[in-house]
C-alpha cells in the first residue's frame, strides 16, 4: 500500500498545478476547482513520486505539480497498472485508470530543458468512480481488475 504525497490543482489548463492539502473528489467529474475536471476520461492525472525523483536529478528545483499532475503517489508502482484497474484512496474514494500516457502537442518547459518528459509515458489518467474528501498522506491501494476477472473465470 502506498500513500498520496501531494494533491495539485490549477484553475486554468496549460499551467503548472499548485499543491493543496486536501480536496473534494467529485464522482464522474474530477477534483473540485481543477481545470481538467469534467465529464470525460481524463478527470485526474497521476504520477509516481519515484518517477519525479529521477527527473529531479536533472532539475533539482522541480516543484509538485510541475508536470500538471493532480496526484503524486509514493509506494505503489503505477507503471504496472492497466486500463480498467482501480485505485482506492482513503478506503472509499475509487479512481478507474482510463489512459496510460498521453501525446504531447507542444514541448513543455521540462522537455525543453532536459530533452525528456515522463508524463507522456509514465503519467496515468483516471475518472472518479466514487468521490469523497482526499488529503495529502491518505492511503492509496491498487485493485487490479484483470486479476479479479481471471479469478472469477477460474471459478466458473
């Protein structure tokens, strides 16, 4: 089990997100007050703190939200998740993984400085299945949908 290292939001798209201590995650919408919230498949973006640490070796001054990520995780391997897997935050909030990585239409400041950006290949996107209040430090665990489907198939 891991935890939420940071929650970040921005009121406008295309800008660095700012960390906040807690927020309301709204079912089938996203994070209250975040520009990327809405009725679509990329309501929330996630990035592993461990991935950000590697980029900090190149740019030590990177701040939380620099990749426009909503949630920074610590202690879970986001790279092993698949579309359809679910994350359970704080024993009740459920996020469903809907997309892995993204196409960048412009070169962000990080890629311009380092020649690389991790969000296009390591960022995850999710929609809120069950909402609630989320705080920095809350637990986060993986519910692997493929594993459950395989177990159900074996029972038949």
